[in-house]
C-alpha cells in the first residue's frame, strides 16, 4: 500500500493547526477556516482549547 498521499494530507493538516495555535497564542485574531467565526481560547485545568463558536474548529492541547 502507498500511504504517501495520506501522509502528505496529515502533515498538511498538522502544519495548518500548528500555525493557527501559534497565531492565537500570540494574541492575533484568527478566524475559523470553515465558518469565519473568531477563534477563542478556553483554558481549563488540564487542557487549553482553541475553538470557534459553532464548533467546526476545536483544537485541544494538554497543559500538564
């Protein structure tokens, strides 16, 4: 089996998420690529979430 296309898509998605995380945590206004709503940071005890109000973007980071 050739997984090269899947690996490229996965790497591309990871790099897009990483860029979003960097911009949001730097204080920049970043909008959801799907619904164009502003992404917000929602901290909790063990995680940090970056999400839009509709839920189409939902990135969770562990904080411990």
